[in-house]
C-alpha cells in the first residue's frame, strides 16, 4: 500500500504542476509487469480510454477496480510528459499447491470445505488471514481453543507458491466441571443426565460430549427448559450459561444459572373457537391431559397437534390452535385455553434438506407430519422437528420458513449436522451368577444412512455364552411399521442348578407398530433348536428324560403401554405389557405361554424414587406334550434377590436338581436414593421381593420337593452406572422360605433391569 500511496501522490503532484484544468488528456495507456494477465484484461477494469480527457475521480476508481480484482498485490499509476499513462503492476502469485500440516484431529476434507484459497486460485494475503480464522473456528467447534495456525509459502517458478497451513492443534478444551445454580427440586445429577455437555472422564475418550461447544451449550439450555416445563415448571428459565476458559485454554468450567419458578397443576382446560362452524365439544377428546395433572408443555404441544389434525380431517385446513396459559402464582393453579383461530392461507411449496451427507433425505422426510402441497401448519412443523430430533442422528437441527415469489406459498428449509450413530462397547467383570464375564458389542443406529439398526453382541462367561445378531428396518415398505430379524445362540452351564448343559440356537423375525405415542404392539415368529446335553449320571430322572435335541416353532405378540417419563432412568409413570406365544406350528414342542408385567414409578422430594412391580407368567403344554426344561420358569438370582439362581420351586429330593415351574409370580417394591456419590453415578436402594413358582407337569411328589407358597426377601444395595455398563450389588436376606430352597445373600451382576 506504500507504493500505491506514493504512486497516487506522484500522479497528483504531476497534475498539479503540468495541468491546470480539472481533467487530463491521456494519449496512450501502457501496462508493465504483466506475466499471466493479458493487457486487455487490465483495460477492461479501467474507466479510462486513450484519446480522452479523464478526471481524478476516474483515475481513483480505475485504481480501486484493479485492486479489487485480486490479481495484483501492487498497482502504480504514472503520467509521462507526452500524456502516456503508465500502469505498473505486480501480479499476485498463483497457488500451486495448498497443504494442511499437523491436523490429526480434523480431517482435510472438513478444512477444505471451509477455506477459500485452493490450488489454482490467486494468492492473496487477506484471503489467507480469513482462511486462518475459518480454520480456528473449525477447531473451536471441535473443542480446541489452544490451536495455532501459521500460514507459510514456498516460492516456485513462474510466479507460483505452495501454501502450507501449519497447524498446532493443542489439547481439546474439555469441560472439567458442570455447575448448576438455583436447582432446588432436581439434583445436579438429574440435570447432567439431560444435557449434551458432559464433564471430562477417562472413559469418554471416544466421545466428544466432554468438549466445549457454544452451540451445544445453547442446545443444553433448550434441553433444560424442556425438562422442567415437562414437569410442571411453566415459569422456568435459564438465567445464564457461562463458560469460563482456563488461562492455558485447555479446559472449561460450565455454569448454568437457573430459575425454576413455581410448579403448576392443571386447574381447567377450555377450547374456544373464533370460527363459527367448529364444534369444540368433540375436540376435548384430543386433549392429552386433565384437571389435576401436573402441567406438561410436551402434552400441551401434542394436544395442539392432535386438535389441528382433527380439524384438518373435518375440512378446516387453515387454522391456528394457540394454547394460552393463565397462571395463578399464589395457588400454583394453571388454566389452559386452546384458542382456535383462522390461519394464513399459505401452502408448503418445497421442503429442502441440507447438510445430510450420509443420511438419506427420505429418512428425514418421513418424520415430517406435513408434506409439500399441504396447508402450512406451525404445529405440524414443530411436531416434525421433535420427530427428527428423536432420531438422534444429528447434533444440530434448524428448521426455517422461507417466503417464495408466490405470496401463498412458502418453503421449509431443514439444515442438519450429522453426528456419529455407531456405538462400540466392551465390558469385563464378575457376576456371582455367571462368574467372570467378557462382553463386546457393536451397534449402528443409522446403517448406510437409511435409518436402519444393526447390532452384533457377544457375551462370554464361566457359566454362559451368548451370541446375537439383529437388524431392524423402522419403516418397512415405506410405512410406520418396524420389521426386524435376529439370529442367536446361547450356551448355558446348569451343572450346579440341574446337572446338565443347555444350548439354544435359532432365529426370529418381528414386526412392530405404534397405535399412539404410548401404545405399541409387536408380533414375532421364532424358530429355535434346543439341546440338553452333558447330563450327569446322578441327575434327576426328569432331566435324563429330556436329554437330546428338540425344535420349536413359535408365534407370539406383545402389547405395550408405556407412560414412563424416561425409558432409561424412569422416575414417574407406569409400564404395562401383555404377551402370549403359541408353539406347535411345526417343531417338536407344543405349548401356550402368557406373560404380563406391571411397573409403576413415583418420586418423593424429587430424589427418592419408588418402584412397584409385578411380573407373572403361565405356560401349558397341549396335545400330550409337556413343557420342556428350557421353556419353564425359574426364579432366583436377578429375578428374586436373596435366593440363588433357580433357587426356589420344584427340586429333586435326592439330586437337588431344579426343575422349574409352569407358572410364576415375581413382585416387589424398591426405593432408590442418593448416597452422596452422584458424581460417580452411584445410587443406593432398599427393596422387598416376593416370588411364587408353580410345579411342572406330571411330577411325582414322592421324589420331588415342591411348594407354591410365597417366598419373601428384603435387602439393600446400590447401582453404579459404570463406564462398562450398569453394575448391581445387592445384599438380601430371605424372610420366608422353604428348607430346601437355595439362598444367596450377596449378588453382583452386570446389566440393567426394567
């Protein structure tokens, strides 16, 4: 710029000495310093022509235009005595090769989409600095704030340069602590489980959740809001979310300041309409809550959607259903008024999806509750956003409405950022039931970008080995019908319980569909081969009779009604299921089975969660066939704490082999509570379990001990959500038992239970 300034001043000086008029006559235009650029190209950017008078303004404009091309790093105008305008230029070099060096954590392909200068482009210092800032932003999004980017050039012949971005990535700026201020009703652990940002832990080495990201923090604020307004806190707000970067730029402390506000109960529900032809009374059936319920913003939104959908079926395409909340802060009562108004007559023109490099468009489109050509409906768009979020394929989702040239049409723009949808887990440990164990599995929830689920799981222990391969298509034949298949093999050592080994190998196909958000049904067909082998010579006669191989062809179904607030860590609500199977359409085994489960949860003081449950089952052979050992019910161990595996029920008097039963009832009550180790994911619990087991078919009471009377045990323990999975430790003491029952005071087990 110094040369530019000097050249401009010199020209002004020449004009002042040699020309008295405002304009100067240009007889010729000469350009020097060109290597690649043609003189005609330079002339095309000039507001000057030879043989004409030009003004100072024209000269200034021409100078600026030449610089604006980016072709030159220096331009000087000089006027000779004979009226020749001499333009001296210095061309910017061409980028011969652009290289990223030192970027181990961020792939070249990501950086290439961000920077402007590429091979073959014109080198420009301003663009280089702009590219450096873009690279820094990429690393900040990846949680690396200590990154240093140094651009360097290597000069080549023919005015070319190699551009090298030397990158020192530095450590990821991990979140060392997440603080919550103002949370009275929910613990730090409860809230930590809801947000995406996680504290740094050694077992999160394969996760980016512990890396600070401002966009992720903004989404955390929304997740916290949803958590509270779903539980009655209609006034909840996140006052601030502050991220403090350490002086060495290697870590963050993230602090959320909350205002929980009051918790509201529904006092009344009213539907009113500004449209004369709308009958409001039938619409009350679409409301998903009632008087006396805690306010739930999610149910209010779903009710808006259902009312809108029902009105659409009746021909009211252009309506807005606006929920109005009237709160009484003194009593904690809340009135909900659904106001039906006439909406704008706008149609959806196009639904445009961007950012899904892996996930197919159709996987996103099928979650939308509005189609191209439909009447524009904000409630359906909000429901569509929620559905796409629930896929859990994307780290960021933006849905915006874009006007078109037609005032009666609008586009819906969907922008997503994909995230990893595959999981790899490895666990090792020890169980008092199965001994030392190793488990490994791989799950991909968005297989080939089609939204399909593929899982492989292998578990090997001293007592049991199991191998599973599963595949699920969530939209079979383009409908809201899930379809899947499983292959499995299980090898079980029952030498201690029954003096035999058991093997089961087979496959299963299954279908499932949802009647509502909470009610679902699943049907299945299973083809299985069971084998009883290695029967001890001293085993019970009933076990010896079953040694060998049998096959089963089974058709079954399960109806599930799930009203829990969370399927992973339930604290409120209930879960109901009923299933039945029939075997005998081929194969050796013939039986009917019925199973039912009831679980209910409620929380006191927001920390003490009670669980009450009942499991029941009945199986009966038909056609002169008895129920085989592998299909009978067994109680004990993880299904009746205080008793050993298969510890209760019918037992051979002489060999003490467990023979199982044809029916069972297992129920109990459990209370979980904090024990001061929330940071480690440890909770305590106390419980009472009760179980009853019915006798098998055709047993001889002379050689079999049996009683269907209840067994009861009580105890305490804790659950640890460890890096290797859930670990349960229980100490239980039988209160009611039979003399021949086998008990177990201490139990250590891996895995989760409902």
